């Protein structure tokens, strides 16, 4: 199944545009899991992520593990187990590896193998700033996708993304290249932060059919209603990510129930924004 078709299926089957980020930080774990992490960090990370996935799966269309949170804690083996669990237990969800890779073609081949073969990702986040040849190895996997960094939610993104080219800022050129040059097999999406709804609107005009991965709601303060209005298209068109607000909704033993509640509320807020044209 083509990546765009798989993504469309996830949106429709789950009736959701929510993406739940998996950023396991043992220092923020609740209750007994924090204690367990002192002597069994890998077991605690696995239990926490599986618990979050179980709690939030009814309310989201995708899970987005951030690879640095696993690698820094020597938990790559846990990420592999989670990938298997995602395939087995949640086959209608998108498994999106947040890696933000960007390197020359020969190295990118190995990053692509890591993402798609080792971690079984449906899609991976990548940086476009080394050019087309750095993206090409990912696009050889015709049934997988990439989300290209375009207008990111961090304030430092202004340093380069807002630099003017001949006719428009650099982030607009990235969106243009993605829509007109790279998306030959319906594989390309764009990362655009919820902290910049005006830029989301511009990207949507330049790339009307590309899916957008939108971080920045929740603890980063992005405007959800403005984001949905700016980024939606006829098919939905977005994966709106929330991580910390869901993951660490409670420090008590009700952490799964609290995560489920926030995920449900966020998903409903997205649907309400979609309904208010």
C-alpha cells in the first residue's frame, strides 16, 4: 500500500488526526515506574511506552517515537520491541520515527535501512538541507514516507527558514520542492509547527495535497484552532502531534487513565475545529 493510502486509511479508520509522541524520559516517569527505572531502566521504558500506546490508541491515528530518547538511554532494543508491538497490536496506526536525519546519499542509505527495516517505520522525519540526493535513499522504499523539515516549531528555526530567496522565504522553497519535485510516488509530507499558523496557511497553499506533521500544541503553546483551520485539506491532511501533555498528564498511578483523557480531549478538540469552518 502506498504511504499516502496508508495514511488516509489511518485517518479514516481511527477518525482522528492526532499523533501521540513517544518521548520517554525516566526522570518524569510516574510513581512506581520511576522507581523501577533506577534498577531496570529498559523495562521501565518499555512498560511506560506500551502503557501509553494502549491508553491512547483509541484516540489517535499515529505514534511518533523520538529516537534520541531511546538512544541516549541505550534503549534501542526497546524501540525495536515497540515497533513489533505497533505492527501486531495497532495495524491501523501510522508508526512514524522522529529522527530528523540528513546526510549524504551513501550514509542516508543506512539511515533509511535503520528506520524502515530495523524500526519498521511507516515514515521518518528528515532534513532537506543537504539536497535531493540525501532524500533519494528513503524514496527507494516506495511504500514508505518521509516528513521533510519545513517550518519547525522552535524559535531558532527563524535563523535559516525565514531567510529570503529570490521570491519567498527558504521554508516556502522547501515546500515547493517537496510538492513539485520530490513527491513522485505519494511519499512526501512536511513538518510545520503549530506555533506558526500563518506559515502553515502559506505551506498549505504551496503544497495543497501533502500531509503535514504538526508539532507544537500542548506544552509548546500552539493554537490548535488556528492550526487546524490553516492546515486542513479535503482529506484531513494533518497529523497533529502531542507528546509531553499526554505522556506526563499524571505523576500518580492513574497515569494511563490521565493520558487517555488528554488524548481523547485533544482528539475531540481537533474534530471540533474541523467542524467549525
